C-alpha cells in the first residue's frame, strides 16, 4: 500500500485559468482528460454505518480513518470500482478492486451475502464492515475532473469542477446528473497528490496558488445537504 501526500485548495474559476496554463506547460494532461473538454465525469456512491462514523470522524478530525465508495466514470457501468479510501495522519492511501454490474446491483440492493470472499482484500474488508457495522449507501458525489500527471514523484494534480450531490438518491447508474450544486458558482477544488517527491518546478507553480488551503472532503461537503 503506497502512502501519498495530499493537499487540497478551494480556488476560483479565474485562478483555475491561470494555473491550468502553467500546468499545461509543465506536465502532460491525463489521457482521460484529453478526451473531453470539461474533463471526465466521476460519480461515487459513499457508504457509512448506522452511527455515521465516517462523517463524524471527519468532522472530529480523527487522524486515522477510512471509508468505502463505489465509483464509476462517465455514467457507464464499466469499469466499476469498489474503493477503500484511507487516511493516516497527513498521508492517504487507496485500495480498490473491480466489481461486475451484477455484484454491484446486489450490493446496492442490500444483499451483501453474494459478495465472494477470498478474491480481494478490499471486498473481504467491505464484507466484514457490512456485517459488523451495517454499512449502507448514504450519498452520491458527482463532479468533472481535469487531471495532470508527472512521473517523478507520481504527481497527480486535478481540478474538480461542478460538484453536485444526489440529495437522497442512491441511483448510481442514473443517466441524469445529480441535481444539487455544492460549491459557490465558479468555485472548484484543486487537489495535489504525490508519493515522496514534489518536483521543484511543480512546487514553484503551486506556490503561486492564492486559493484557500483546506482539509476538503467532497463526501462531507455533499452529506451536509442530507
């Protein structure tokens, strides 16, 4: 499991335009972002237990925590990923596995007995949490992502735009966008992830960011509407 640094900012549309031009000159765009002018669409369905532990641990600033989500791209049912997003103090990690549409439908219907055990540590952990803590889907998180990558340090810088939530809907495969905007008009989220090294020329660009650095959680932002 690779631990990664993760830094996040709220930025304005104007600052996005300036940073985008600088990043385009310094590092290539992710291949998925190249295919669509707005970036690619991400929809995640997050799970929490009956005590809303994932939400309250975030609100209380618990250093070591985790949460599960099912993620799809561009509103398609392939690929589908089950992900365990983990936080260890100031570092993050993510473990994932692929899901079939049939298994995803079983999970969303509440039938966790169909989860095959022994095939994936992520599925095994999810199954254990479903049994012990009664995990259930709680919120849809929708946005468009424009990503830039750099091999040294495994750097990934993303602009996450048009953050919306489903507001009581857990329909992961609905062809419609989630209806409720979460951020102020023109506001977006800048995320910077890297392993051990952030190359100096990229650090120099990020030093010009005037946006508000914050421990942003799109999950928590969307859950406040619920």
